[in-house]
C-alpha cells in the first residue's frame, strides 16, 4: 500500500526516472492520495479508465510536466467534455409557442433578405441605370468612377473620425450588420470586397478612438503601458489589413489540360525522402506512386533513405524504384533532396513525404500548368489527413468542421496565387527542376526545407 501511495521505487525501477523527478512525482501522488482519497469508490471508474481519459500521459514514461498535463486535461474534461444527455421536463406551452413564433419570424427575415438582391436586379430603376450607363462614353465612365470613389472615400473618413453617442453608435452598428446580411447573399466577388471594406472601416474607427481618446498623457506610467498596448493593437490591425490584401481576389484556377500526345509530356522525378519511418508506412506511399497515371518511361520514383537501411534497399529493388542514400545526413531533409537532385535530370520534380499517399491522377491534374506557363516554378496541392489532429480529437470535430488546412490551402494559398506566389509546404508539390537549380537547391539555412 505504501508503494502505491508513494511510488518512488516503482518509478525508479520501472521507468528509470531521475531521482529528483521520481521523488517529485511520488510526493505529488502521496498528496493526491491524502487530500483526494483515491481509495474511495468514486475515483475507481476514473482510475480504471485513465488510458481513455489521459492517453497523452498513460502511454509514456512519467515526466516532471505530467501533473500539469493531468490538471489541464481534468479541467477540460470538467468544462468541455460533452455530458450524457439528461431527461428534461417538457417546456410550458407558451414557451413552445414563443419559440415557434420566433423561428417563423427569422425564416421570414431570411426569405426577405435572400430575395432582396434579385428584386433589386429586376427593378426598373436598375435597368434604367444600366441603360443610362451604356450611353456614356468610356471617358465619362472613368470620371464618374473617380467621383464616386472620392465621395466614398470622404464618407469613409467621416465614418472613421466622427464621434458618435450611444444611440448613434448602436444605429451605426445595426446599419453595418444589415448591409452585411444583404450583400452576403449576392453572388460574385463584390460581397466579399464590400465586407472587407466594412471590416476595415470598423477596425480603423476603433484605432482612431484609441489614438485620440484613450491615452492618459498626465500619468507617465499609464502612458507607457497604454502606448505598448496600442502598438500591439496597431500591429494586429496591420496583420488584418495585409491578410485582406493577400486574400482579396483568389484566382481559383482549374487544372490545365495536357496535350493529347503523351510524347510531349515532361519527365518527372518523384522523390520520397525518409529517415527513421517504418517500412510499413513508406511501402504504401511507394505503391501509390507506382499507380500514378503517367507514362512509365517519363516517371522515375526514388526512395531517398537517410537511414541507410538494408530492408529499404531490398524493398526498392523488389518494387522497381530507385534507392538513393548518402554518406552523411547533413542539412536533414533539404540536404537529402539536394543530394538526390545531383543524380537525377527530370524536367519536373514531385515530392511526397513518406506518409503522404498520392492519388492516381496527381500528375495529370498538376503538370498541365507547367506546359502552359514556361515560367511557372511551383504547384503546391493541399494536404488531407486520415487521422484527426489533437484539437479535432479532443473536441470531437474531425470531419464535422473544416480544419485549419481548409483555411490555408483553400483561401491563403489561393489568394497568394493572385500575387504570383505560393508557399512550398514540403510535400504533395511539383517543382520545375530548372527553377530549383536557379536558386541553388532547397534552402538549408533553417531546420525545415518548406515555407521558402
């Protein structure tokens, strides 16, 4: 019993913990037994299912940070873990009637807002305005656009700098909300650009208020703290503004068609770098690469083994792919790729991490743009994962909510395309070999070869 309450020797023998770590964990365990009374029946289900509730702690050797991990996980279990459904008494009839009336009201509002764009487009006033606009010369149209832009800019400045009372501020917020609710239902890019403008107006109005009305010039300490906070808020505003500029006009390109004559298709070196991953992981990637729909005489698959493992060499020979290794592991993955390029001469280079499985049509969906644009250097495709990330696993949102990859690959990368740019993310990408050679190979100055 003493060994269970104060497991110092168990931690030393079973997990080879350092004496200070074992003593600290044993002391905390003893305190928990004394104050929480782990011997009671109430704790038994939790202790028996610790593998389920604390998997990040139960599957590894104890460490100094485990008490903090257990405390944070316990807090999350108490506050965020979905509880089993309980039986609720039926609501009074008047509450049910009120809820149904409220639902019908919002349905009517939504129906009205959805119909506004079409009604406005079909109105006689809009048709008359379009006809009048067509009667103007191009020069007159340009001048009218400039005048409208100048008037709009003046109104924006007034909205940003004019102080409002409580009632006026409430009306201003309601007006912006109403405009946003209407324009978001209009098809095309105009709603997105208008919502960006509204967001910038609101954020600029806040910054104007912060700069002109919130700094306490009479107290030096308050002024210093206020300026530091204001600088941080200004930085956040700049990040917001640059983010809007970056993603305001995504191109949403579709795959370019390849020539019907496969003899015109370029040669591709498909590289699969690996270091200490198990062969069972790499095998699936290699087999999927072998199944890519591309002429066999124009596709060369290479395993880049920085682990120098005999079983990988034998597997490569069995699968009919190249096996490339080197004498050292200098510069990690970037060095591995650069060393392999010295032995290859394909026109294009496709790269897959050893746990990324390419689809059969990967090259046919990506290579067409290289033939259409001789200056194109990189096509980066999204990464999709079969298993949830820690947030998706803990919150139970896997494949129910879009993850952060949807934001990055679906909006940020597509927005970068408008500025003739893209992030190289290290895998699932095709690069032009001549472009890689022009920059001296993959970057080795950092610990990662991507994001350059």
